[in-house]
C-alpha cells in the first residue's frame, strides 16, 4: 500500500509540475501573443513591439518595443529601441534604453532612463527616477524618495541615508537642504 501511495504522490507531483512548467524559448508580441502559448518562460524570450508574461527566468530580449513581466529572474536586454517593464519583482539586470520597474529590484538597472520603485542594488543611467528607496543612483539626474548614495550632476531625495556627490545636491534631511559638491544627512 505504501508503494502505491508513493507512486500516486510522485505521478501527481510530476503532472502538476508539467501543468505549470515554463517554456524554454518564446516569441511574444502585441495582443498577448506568445508562441508557445504560455505565461512562464524558463530560458530565452524575444519580445517585439509589446510582449507580456507572468514569470521569466532567463534572458529577455526586447526589440522595438517593450518586454513586460510580473516577475523576472535574469537579464532584460533592450535591443533596437527595446525597453523592459517589471510589474512586481526583478532579480538580475535590466539593460536597455528605458527600464521601468514598479516593484522590488535586486540587482542593476542600466539604461538611458530608469523609472523604479525600490532598488537593492544600483541604478545607472542619464536619468534615474525612483518613487521608493534606492541604494545607489549614478546618473546626470537622480530623483528618489529615499537613497543611500547618489552621484550625479543634480541629485534630489527626500531622505538621504549616506551621501550625495554632484554639482547640486538636495535632500530634505541634508545638513543643508541644497548644497554643491556634497550633501549628507544631518
């Protein structure tokens, strides 16, 4: 009887894992077109114009448009005007002209413009805008609610935890609200 129950448990576990398995290679485009038709990728995805999946683990390439996912573990590459949008959580790197991460980011966003929420890692771009807490922002313009380190020409945050280095540095809790070259919490 134990062997039969064990066999049933193994078959059930295998069947349920197959039902929610991800596809290793996918092409995505507008109107929620995914080939193969799946909401999870565990490998490589190519998104053209606008592609969306729930979960991506691996490498995501966006070509002339936006690659969108709820949860990504891996790397987003924006090729030929490609951008990425993460709705909930990203662990890894987003490398593109425009990186838009609405949830928690653990890793790096490297692009021309980064729009983020909470970043445990680094934002590196011409413009970094964050509505949450960032560890490190490096860019010409860095704007955030809270930050540990900002390095750029213009830095602005409501709360600086560490230091701002740049031409103009503004922090609501800075030793002065705005100060050139360097600013830090009072």
